[in-house]
C-alpha cells in the first residue's frame, strides 16, 4: 500500500519518481507526459503497478493534472434527488432498490420533488441530480413531467438527470424512438445526464452484475445520442467487485473513443463498489469492495489515459470518504464532486461517509492539501474562486479523523463502495 511504501510520496517530484520506476512503466509514463495516446497494453502495464511503479504513476498523474487544469479543486453545490427506491431490474450490486410492497419502499410525488428543488436553490444549489429506481408501472412520460414541473418554478436551475438505464426504460414504455424521446426530455428542461449505469462496459462482466441491465451497445447509443443533440454527460466506472484491471483499461479507452467523436463528456468519475448490503458480495461472487491500492490506481490511470480528452477526474467522497478522496485529489483527480444535501444509493449499500457536506467544509478540506477551492457549474464553468479562506470554512468534525496522521488504510478498506 502506497503510504507504507513511502509515507512522503506526495512530496516526491514526479521526475524523481519516474527515475525509480521499472523501465517498462517509466517508458509508458514518459509517452503520456509527451502527450501521446496510450494503448491497451500500455494501460494494462499501469493498471497493475505496485511499489515504486505505483508512486511513479500517481506522481505523473498529478503532474498531468497540474498541466491540464492547474491547482484548483472544483466542486458543485447540488442536491441529489433519488425519487424512488422501487425497482424491477434486480442488480446484484445494488443495496438501494426495493420491491413495491416493501415497508420502506417510497415514491416521492412531483410536488415533493419540486419543493426539495426549491429548498436546494434557497441553500445555494445550482444543480439537482435526479435518479431513481425503475418501478414496474412507471409512466414513460413521468421523467418529462418532472422536468417541466421543476423548470416551471426554477428555470435557471441545472437539471442533471436520468441514467442511460432510465432513458432506455422511458423509451421502452413510450415506444418513441430514442432520439425523439431525448429531444422531448431536452425540450422539457433536461440540461445534462449522468453517465451512470456504466458499471464496467463489458457485457460478460455486466451479465454477472445484472443480466437485466442495458447492454454496452445500448449505453453507448444513449450517450452518443445525448451528446449529438447537445446534452452533455458525465462518465463513470464502478470498480472493486468482480472485474480485473484489464476491464478498467478497456472501459476507460472506450470512454476516450466516444469522447474523440462527441466531446460530450464533462468528467470521468471512478465509483468504488460499496459491498456490505449487496447480494453480489453476500453471495461470495465479489470481493469486499475497493481497496486503497485500487482507488489510487484507478484515479491516476483515468488521468493518464484520458489526458487531453477529458480534463476533469472526479472523486466520489460518498464512496471513498474524505480522507481517501483527498489522497486521490493528489493522484490525478481535480474535482471534489458536490454537496449532495441528501444521498440514498450509497448509504443503502452500506456506505458510512454521510449524505451531505457544506461548501465551507469542502473548501477547508481542499486547503489542507495546499490547493485552491473553486465552485463550478455542472459543466465546469468556474463560478467563484476562493483564493482566501472565509468564516464558513471548517474541516468537518469527526469525518476526517485521520487527516495529517497515519492513515488506518486497513480500516478504510473495510468500508467499501
Ligand atoms: S442499480 Fe438502479 S437499476 Fe439496478 S437495481 Fe438498483 S435502482 Fe434498480
């Protein structure tokens, strides 16, 4: 594990780290630093690094981050709206979904969701992020109705909503062509979509995770259609379950190929698998979530493979916690995600890192690693740079217990995606 190899790894200049790497890894990283695209074998060499090669990878990834986006760490003030946990899909990695007759099943009304959006704006949010389960009897036009209701009250609010799985479900329900359905959502106020439901973009892995979920070609089709009609998206990858490093590399390279054509991805977000409350883990099919080693490699690998194509690599604090997020923000990542205000999906799977963080807490944590906080829009327009600290800034009590000390990485590893 990295901190055990060299406790001062973050102070090692990238060129010094490069000199101590094995020749194969050093050659690949030098090629990345020269601005050349890496291929599958080169990516795989990086995805399996250990020891001094791992130090070289994360230091070079951090240098590429500095060259590409500078020293700011961005965040968005947003609110998550997980409008229902009722779902018929049955993904084995999901601890969130419920049957319709479960005692804790819920479906928020449109009025409730509009009220939550209004409250979010009053608390400074510029975005709501809307995703939910797929209930059997969902009206295929519900997604558009919800957009119209929110936009009628809050026309300036950015609505980031509906995964490719939800959009595919809406298409199935309405029998509209995909492109027409997405134009309808855009006309109703959809500003961007989350590139979730990607998990690992490999059908053999997806079959073991969720045989009922959309196939790789369907995910690509939704994403390309969105980008082609002017709806940007994020891109994500879930790691730490049944996949191998080769799947990370193929997944990231596939995202890069789409980006070369469409330029529609705003960011790449590695999402560590949170295992405790999932059927996938309890059945023995998956490992116990993402490790520290994987967290560092995946974020650094994404920076190196996507360099020149997707400038923003986001950490998910709700999956990794704040301490590990700050480590990854020094290993190639540059975006701290959002305030969320409420979060149900990861918490239901067993995550314990909280559901909300204030902008002041994010800024305070960013300053602890010597970087500059900046609030951004969903599409990475810089809204405000915070050059100096302010009274709202304080490190969240009890949620960064090990910062500045010796990280109990074994303990962190027990708390997965
Ligand atoms: S991950 Fe989404 S689609 Fe899969 S079971 Fe959970 S809520 Fe349903």
